C-alpha cells in the first residue's frame, strides 16, 4: 500500500512570556486536524514546511508544529522543511520531497480560508491534488465548535480572509511571483503576535 502523506500548511506561532513558543490559533487547528486524521488512520506521514519567521535564533514554524504534534502523542512520521516562507514554497518543497521519497498523490491540509489559494497554486504547477479543510475535520468533535466560532469571528481571521482574497486576485492575474516577493518582504522579521 502506498504511503499516505499530507502537507500540513503552517500559520506562524506565538511566543509566551515564559519564552515558550507554540503554534498560533490557526496552527493549532492544523495540529488538531492532523491528530484527528491520525486517529481515523487516514494518514501515515505529515510534511510540514515552515521557515524561520524571526530569524535562525528562533525555531522554525515547522519544528514548532512537529514538537507540538509529538507532545500531543502523535506517532506519525513527521517530515519537516524549515525553508518555506510562502504558501507556494510550501507546495514546491512538498512536491520535491514527494518526488525524492516516491510519495504518490498529493494532499494539502489547510484552514478553509486558505484552501482556494492553495488550489490555484497546485493548478499553476499542473498538479492534481486533494484538499482537506482543518475545520471540517475537527468540527466533528463538538468540544471545538466554540473555538472554531471564536477564530472565525476574530479580527485577525478577518484580516487573513481579506489577504487571501487579494492573493486569489493576484494568482488569477498571473502575479504569483510578485505575491511571493511581497510576502517575503512583509513577513514579520521579529516577534509580533500575528496569524
């Protein structure tokens, strides 16, 4: 049987006063969805590509997500790549790793607001893929409904939705390279709570 892999998209992290670093609220959705997919025996390997948002003196987003998954008892094979800064780069690194490891089929797990842009990225690469909404996976657990509502109605999520709409416009007009350039130059260079 072929190895079932998913790309779990990254969304940043938060630093707490005690110095601890954990995935952001959106990242926590990803982690809960991965754990639920593991519980359902629907995945064997998770690929996480998230770079060093605040420089190499801080951990990469991918390493923070992996640490959290392991702390929550995941037994999955977790492959990380600390080099991606944009959604397009996450997809590209996943496709490269898939070719090297002979993974078959491509699946992206992301927050629902983000999925449409991800679909455009795969299409621009000429790759067919499957797409899973983290919210759809974890809303099966009623204890997360309130949490999902809080995130959906938060000002940060509204900002993210606006940003995604602008990104979709850019992709539709062939401006993916500009979008990647802009994302890299506006990325948080030092700690600042964000999504």
